[in-house]
C-alpha cells in the first residue's frame, strides 16, 4: 500500500479512536435510541466502512489521469480537516453529544475558547474538510458526495444552534460574535 493511503487510513483510525475514547468519558444523554438515531448511526458506520475500503483499493471513479497535484492538495485539506475536527472534539470535552442523541446535558457549558473562539462548529467543518480532502487525495469523483452532504450538515448545525440558544445562557451572544464554519467568513 502506498504511503498516502496509509496516512489517510491512519488519520481515520486516530479520528475514530479519539471519538471512542472520549465518548466513554462523557456522560450519556438519557434519550433512548429511536429509529432515527439508529438510522443515523447505521449511515455513519456505512460511510466509515466505505471510506476505509476506498483507501484500500485502487482509485474509484478517478478524476485525473495524472493526479499528483490533486493528491497533494487533497492530503493538505484532509490534514487540516483532521486537525480541526480533533481539536474541536478535544476542546469540547464533556459538552459533546453524538449526533444520534444530540441534546444539552445538565452540566452543559458554553465553550468559546480555543478553536471555538473562531467558529461554532469545528467538528462539522473539520469532518467536511477531512472528507473533501480524502476524496481529492484518492483522486475520486466521490468528492461530489461530500459537497452534497454539506447542506445536511448545515441543517443539523442550525438545528443545534436553535436548541442551544433556548437552553444555554450566553449562546445567542456567542453566535453573534462567531462564524458558523469558516473563521471571519461564514
């Protein structure tokens, strides 16, 4: 296996390991699993398995005949996305809930330092960048699926913001002074 694919796979494994270790250290919300949360979890697992398989095989739906520069650009975007997502998850700490059981915990606090000083959703932004970079690094037209995923992520972020504004003191002001996904822009 070529070094780039090993790097991409290793990054995915680190990402998943951090989530699993930190998930064990957070208290779970009391929402019982429903059909929607089970479906979201199944989709997440399916996407992860598909990406792992994709990193292990030859180019799937290749974009370019000579993808060297595309692979470099993709690896850089992937690395930035991985770093942003991991940093966001680590800095969110005990305030994190997974997307299947999104909610506000009793001791939920406003996190507005570190990367959260610049953007409200570094995990979502980082994961989108990670996927975008991964598909470019793998020279795959599946990058289009990442672009199609972005509106669903935006919808989820807006839904979470509405909930947090109602429950979490100071969140509305935090939203006024920070951008959602891209520092200083959007």
